[in-house]
C-alpha cells in the first residue's frame, strides 16, 4: 500500500512537471519553467519528505522516552513460581527479602533462624524486615540439606542466571563507562 501511494504521488508530480514543461514550451517563457520545476520539487518535498522526517522523528522520540521510562525498572522485577521477589540492588550487593525466600521455599522459619543460616550476610531494611544477600542465598542453597531437591535446584539456578549474572553484567557495563580524556 505504501508503494502504491508513493507511486501515485510521483506520477502526479511527473505529470504536473510534464504539463508545466509543455506550457512553457508553448508560451516561450523560461521563467515559467523554473517556477513549475520549483513547485514540483517543493510539492515532492512537502508531500514525501516532511511526513517521512516527521514520522521518523516521532518514532525516535517515543523510543528514547520508552527507554528512559523503563531504565529505572530494569533489573528490579523478578518472579519465581508466580511469587514476586523484591530484589534490591544497592550497588554493592543484591538483597532478597527473607519473607519472599520463605514463600518460595514454603518455609515457616523465624527471621532469627534464617539470619543464622546466612551469618554476616543479612541486614534489616528501613521497615525492619530481614533481607539476605542473593549470593549468600545461592551458597546456602547449594550446601543445605535437601540441596538436591528439584525445586531447590531450580531456584538456585534461577537466582544465578536471572538475578546475579545480569546484575554483574549491568555493573560491568556501568563501570566501563568512563569520562573522555581530553
């Protein structure tokens, strides 16, 4: 359809140009020829060039707006087994709420028990909820009793592949951005 419209517009411009040339030749006016060619070229620019530039510019603007809008959400939404994991990245480590981990593992352990399993690799957030370092969770899951349970293996692989590795890639990409040397 796009090619048909373009061909129609081009044929119309060529026909107008041919009619203008025929008129100029019959009236012996070269000034009229210049005006006719100028009008034909201007019409081509107005009807073909401007819409193309406008659509392209709007498309680029929407693309960059969408990129900037979702940039802050990149790497913050994780879900395992239809349970949303509230992973938080503080720039040094990734933190997983212990409550989310307990829901995934179907565990009723108290926060003190979970914190003891992850000795030195836990913290409390602003609301006082227990958070665990994701790399420590992976290590504990790989050495804990029941580590060969398919659900545990799947969770450990998910955390490694979908949480830790992409975060490491984002950090290395951000670290490689340096100021230009003058």
